C-alpha cells in the first residue's frame, strides 16, 4: 500500500514538473505576443525602434524582448504587417503536450518509477522523431 502511495506521489511529481515546464513555455508566448501588440501600436504612433525598446524595458524590465527581436518586429510592422503571430513553419510542433505523449509518459513511469524527468522527456522526443520517419 505504501508503495502504491509513493508511486502515485512520484507520478504526480513528474507530471507537475512537466506541467510547470509547459505552462512556463505558454506564458512566455503570451508575454511575447503582448509585447508584439505593444510594438505594433507604438509603430502606428510613429515611435522609433529605440523609443519602443526603451518603453518595453521600462515596463517589462528583465523580461522585455531582446533588442534584435524588437527591431525585427518594428521593421515588419513598419512594412505593413498586421499579424502579431508567427507564420506557420514546417517541422516539429512548438508544444509536446499531446494526449499521445501524456499517455507515453504515464506508461514510462508505471514501467520504471526511477526515471528522471529528463530521461522521460528524451524518450518521448526520440520516439516521436523516430515515428515520423
């Protein structure tokens, strides 16, 4: 019984760690999109790249977009771009949180409860890449 409780707590811990990682990635995208909206607005007001960068740093501090990214988006919006989202790209999806991967992770942990989060992530990614070929 104690082993069942411990195993369940361990599984919950791994799941929690992976959720924190996914949520941090999602929050990062949300912040990035928010800053792009602000850049687009400031470009329409006629602000320069330097002014926009200074405003972002003043408001967001350490989590403000890097200077090169700000200038890249200033240029795009100055040239008439309206969309704040990235264009679709081929390749692996930006997120690995799929029902298939969640099921794989649960299976890995049930089979071997001593796996680290890193080793589970590596196994899921390797299996995912292998399955594409």
